[in-house]
């Protein structure tokens, strides 16, 4: 069988899982470690008890003493069983905590990783491997403790039973290893045969399936009848069925042969072990009690030994999955998620942002051209910049780079003359009050949504920003006001918001955050021109003494900006104030003319 190549070694993956358990729940080991000897002790006690009993009877102990031995045995057995059961139940319960931790860690990583990793095909594949392969069903990093426990129990069983038998007769141990090795070879022979040939019968199965589905298709029903294709079909199917049966026979013959050899081997092993033990009894080297005990030990030892291969396989298999899990956490991060340089102080506000020779291509893009091509743009302190241009020009992309969602393929972005990667990315996000095109609500109250917090909320301020955003009447009409819950799908008593109202809610959230940079990416798409104009006036107010970037497809609404940049095919083709650009008579002026005609017609209609 081909081994999957992993980045980390088996030991490293096992150590990773054990270390996590140690970090999250040290008490887990309190139940894990004792479970191993307890699991070996139980069958050992069951094997040992008959010896004690036989020895007692043989040595002529009275009935009361024998009863006492039986009582002690069952008492001890009960205690061991109870202890074992107690440990198992504690482990099962605590394992749930581990499972939640692992799943929580993936979700957390997904939320904190560079934004590009939620879009990058390689990163998404890693996420799927971590989520589906490693953590669905039996979550490998969590369940490996069970596999390890199985392995440790088998090893301890082999050592304990092996030592007992070895002390009595090393020959028996050699015999048992030999028989386990032969049993392993037989299993390997069977497995290899199946591995080698499964594609052959797989292809026959596919042909049978195809012919069956073909014969049942309504479209072919007429042809089959008119052209008398029954016999042809039937002969083909019979041929394939015969071939398939042949393979089934060959496999079952091998399975049967394996079973027979294994049975003969067990018989031989037991027979030889019997012979050695009987010879020892005859030579008075051991008594009848020892004979019974040792014979039980031989059977137990063989079981541990034969099972060890599966135990090892189980651990190896889980290690591969842990590797998937770790790969997701070890993904490349371009941005700084650790300690960053300090954010600009109050005295350094408003901020300045510079794109220096920035080119960008989406990781998933197979387009021939870059989405942004050598963009040089300085957004001055407190400047209100509008970005306009045709659909697909790269406006939203530029904003995504500015906010720190994507990192330039080439060039750099600086905020107050420091490269973006110098800042801790989460702190950097705090500099932006942004409203994007896609509007997502959350299943929380209006107050929580607007303040983006479930802790301390300045309720007066929430009401104030909602009023500024033009939602005063809407909120007044709700029985629970700002305590009304959003999202109907989650809570029955939630309130509905229209597209335009959602955009106003987003604006209120941006107002509440009151961050130094305002970014608006077509926040008014769902509004009519009058409502849009009102909203832009509000933004205008909000943006005073702040640096801001507005994207709008309606050029009229960007007139209040200090500067307008016209983007086309990822390049800045024009830049200047509205009047300058109109005077220039270029692409901006052309687009403005077309739009004002359209609006005039719309108004006149
Ligand atoms: P605009 O905002 O000017 O309409 P965008 O910045 O949204 O333009 O898009 C610019 C180009 O980038 C378009 O061709 C678009 O298809 C492509 N694009 C946008 N987002 C992605 C993405 N996540 N992956 C790949 N290509 C994208």
C-alpha cells in the first residue's frame, strides 16, 4: 500500500495532538494513563484466577478459604472494572471539549487569516481538508487518543504476557512470533491481491452499470425493440457477469485459503504450546494451575500480537489527517498578525495613504492581464477621493487592497509612510469605517449590530447615528426599537429591512465606528437618486476631517469630492476635480454626459 507523504513525521503529529490535550485539559491524562494498565489487568486477572483456584484446590484448602479467594477475586475484579468504566466515561465526556476546541480553532483561523485565504484555491483546499477530512466524523487530532490508547494497551499486553511466558519458556515466545509473522504474511498476500486487481473488477462493474442504465433509458427503449437488440444486450451482460463472478470466486478462494491456513496455524501453535506445557507438567516443572494460566496467556499474547498491525495502521492513518489539520494552520500569511507598529496618534490624523506602483492579480484569476496595473495614487490627509469608472475597471479591487484584504502582487501600499505589513492587520482594520456592496446582517439586535458589540453599547449614540442615517421613523415604528432583532430566518420576532434600509443601517454602523478612514463602495446602489443624494450629503458631513474614498457608479453623487480618479482596465486614466475633468472632455466627461441624459429622461418620463 502506498503511504501518503506528510509534511510532519508521525511522531511530530502524535506529539502535536498530545501537546494540545496537555494545554487544553491536563486532567485528561489523569484518566488516560491509568486506563492503559487497567485494560491489560482485566483479561490478565481473568486468566490468572483459574490458576489460583486450581492451586487452592490442589493444595487441599478448605471450602471457606476457597470461597474467600473467589470473593476477593470478584471484589478486586469489580473494583478494576468500575475504575476502568469510570475512566472511560470521563474520557468520553472530556473528549467533547477537545472536539469543540479543534472545531473552534478552525473557525477562528478562518475568521482571522488573511482575507485572501478565504478566496485562494489552495487555501480553500487546505480548509476543506482540515474541516472535512481531518475534523468531520471522527476528528483525527481529537480521536487519536483512542488509537494511541489501543496501541499502548496492545504493547503493554505484549510486554506483560510476553514476559510471563518468556520466563517459563522462551521457545513458546519464538513460536508465537513466528505464527504471528506467518499470519501477517497471509493477510498481506490477501490484501495485495485485492489492491492489485480491484481496478480490473471495478472496470467490469462500471461496464455492467453502464449497460444496465443504458437498457433502462427511455430514449433507447424504441431502438432496443425495433432493432431487436435484446439478445445482443443480454449476451454482453452475461459475458460481463461471468467475468465478474470469476473474480469474486478468485478472491473468495484466497480468503478461504487464508482462513484455512490461519486455522491450521492456530491449531499448530496451540498444539505446540500445549506440547511444550504438557512436557513441563510431566517434568514437574509447572503445576496444573500454571498450565491453565500459561495456556490462557499464550492465547491472549497471540491476540495482542495479531492486533498490533491494525493498531499501528490506525495511528498512521490519523497522523495523515492531523497533517491536513496542521497544514491549514501553517498556511502562509502575508499580513502581520503579531505585534505591529503603533497606529497613527491623534496628532497624526487624518491619515495619508499611498499606492506606490501597485499591481494586482487575483490568485484564482486566469485572466491574461492584471486587475490593477502599476497604480500610483496618493490619498492626501483628509482628502475626499472618488473612484469612478466602468464596471470591472478594478474600483472595488483597489478598495480591497486599501483596506488590507488583498496584498499587492507588485508594489507597496503605505499609510502615513509606513508599509501596510508593518501594522498588525487587525489593528489596521480598526482604522476603517467601511460600507461594502454586499450587505450582510447578523442575527443580533439593531443596537448590537450598529455598535458591533455585545458589551458596552452607547445607546444614545446608536439612536443618534440611526437618525443621521435616516432610519428614525423606521426605528420608531418597531415595538422594541433598537432592541429589535435582525434576520427573520434565525429569530421569529425579527424585523425586516428593505435593501435601502439595510444600506442605511450599514451607514449607521460606519457612523458609530467613527474611524479615521471612510470607505464607501457603492453603498447607495439600492437607493433612488433622491435618497442617494441625501445619503451622500450625510457622508459628506461625516467625512469632514477624515480621509475618505468613495466609489459610485453615479457620477453626479461624487461631485462633492475633492478629487475624482477615473479607473479603466485597472489603470488610472484621468484624475482631477469634477470641473477639471469636465473641461478636459475625456472619458469622465463622456460618461457624465451619458448619465445626465439618462437621468433627465428618467425624470421626464
Ligand atoms: P469594479 O469595482 O470596477 O466593477 P472589480 O474590482 O469588482 O471592478 O473587478 C475587477 C476585475 O476583477 C473584474 O474583471 C472581476 O471579474 C475581477 N474580480 C473581482 N473579484 C474577483 C475575485 N475574487 N477573484 C477573481 N477575479 C475577481
